[in-house]
């Protein structure tokens, strides 16, 4: 029996399991590509922005941020746009930008986590319904069945459990891996936002206006 025939034996429950598999693959690939795209040397970027601000070249700092992908650049722009505003307003702007970036980082990961949880359950449901059908067939035959007929009904019913676990386990592994990547970016954002706020406030003139507006 080829793979296609083997999967067909699993019954109708193989359809949602297959859909879960396709969705999980799409999410993992898209998130991996997006996280790879925003990978930058944060320390170098922050130093470049700081050097530009110290030389009062705010416009160039903003341009650098626009040319740099990722959440760190986004929250830096939010802070630079409020460079002449009160501290609380600047802080609120940075925090609002950070929340937006966290939402972008975590987008679709909830779906992947749900797939990791429900794919095995769908498989178990398929096995239960398959076992019910197998025993109904045995009853209809008046119990006059041999071991091969009984075993055949059971292994066909167990296909969905194997398929559900085959989707759920990798989905869970990739979910945790991607979440660790996201948490690392969030941690970097928290550190960078604090450094950015200090950097924007550290040079003030005696009359309370910032030195590099």
C-alpha cells in the first residue's frame, strides 16, 4: 500500500489533520523568514544612533532607522519623533511602538500553538470513531470474525492518531522555538527602549530643552 492509500484508510478525519499540517508549515516558514529578516546587530545600531545624536544629526538618525528593519529601529523612530516633548510623552510613544512591534512578532504564533494542541486530539477522535465503526461491523457479523478482520479495523483506526501526533509534535517544537526567538527580540526591545530613553534625555541644556533637536 502506498502512502496515499495508507492515508485514505484513516478516513475523513485525515482532512482536518492535513489542513493543520499545511497551515503549520506556512506559519513556521513565514515566521522564520520574517524573524531572519529583522535580525540586526543591535549594539552597533544603537551606537550609530547615539553618535549621530551626539553630533546633532537627528535627521540622519531617523533615516538610519527607516533603512534598518526590525522592532528596535521602529521604537527608535518613535522616540526620535518625540525628541522635543516631555519625558512622559516620549516614554509613552516608545512603549506604544513597542507594543505594536510585539504584536507583529507574535502574530500567528497562537494559531501554531492551537494546531500543536488540537492535531493530536483530532487524531484521537478519528481513532475513536474508527474503533466504533470496527466494532459495529463485528456486531453486524454476529461476532463471527477472525483475528485478521479485527486487527485490520484497529490499525486503520489508529492511523489518525499517528497522523495527529506527527503533526502536533513538530508543531509544538517549532512553536516553542519561535516563541524563544520572539522572547529574545522582546528582551532586546526592552533593553533598547530603556537605553534610548536615557540617550534622548542625557543631553539637556540648562533651560530644559534637549540639545540635539
